[in-house]
C-alpha cells in the first residue's frame, strides 16, 4: 500500500468507524492540496502512535480527570513534541482563539465517543478518565526515557495553569517558541 492509499483508507475509517464527516473533509482537503504523484510513490507510514493511542496517552499522562479544553491543548502539545521523533497519525488540529475549544481536533473529538463505547474511557461530569483497559493500553505505549521526561514537564506546566486565559497565553508562547 502506498501513502495515498493509506490516507484514503484513513478518510474512509473516519466515516465508517468514527462517524466524523469533518475529519473526512480535512483529510480529503489535505490530499487535494498535496502532490498526489509524490504520495503514490511514498511508502505507507508505520505509525508509532495513532490518534486513538495519542488520546489515551494524553489522558493517562495527565493523571486523573481531564476536561475537553485541556485534553485538546495537551494532545496538541504532546503531538507537537513527539511528532519530531516518532511517526504519529495526524490529529488535524486547528486553532481559533475566539472559540471555547481554541485548540480543536475533529479526529480526537470523534475518538472520545468511540473509545467510550469500547470501554477504554469514561466520562463523568465533563471530565474524561481512563478505565482499566484504557490504562493498560496507554501504559503499553513506549517512548524513550528522555522524551518521557519532556512529556511529564509539559503536563506539569499545563496542570499549573488554572484559567483558560492562562492556557491560551501558554499555547501562544509555545507557538512563538517562547515556552516557560
């Protein structure tokens, strides 16, 4: 299978498995803006982490219940760091500063519902938790010790921020390369 076929299969999975028309749209838009001939020549990418496992990993690393705003932000920050060293399936993040979920991923959003149906995560009062099965799945994700320490540092920085306004400032600084 080549890279184009892989992305087309992912687009179909977004509808058939996860029920996300928005994710399908963004993958097709990505394909339309890409060099299709180049994608046909590229080999299929073996992912170290899929969007499902990134979602579970994010909730696991946060430890305890995490709300959707922090989940999207932390997933974005972890994806931004880990994708430098690992092949991670693209969660398709968008940033819109005037929205409640200013960092948003339609793929992660659709995964939350599906992972809940598969009994990997549990939602209680707008917070997401891992079930035992989800915890064991997240614990099986292996990254280097150096990367694990950096991930823990990112999580600690995010947990120290109590207000959404502070999280927005933190994300802006991160995007500008002015991390704390």
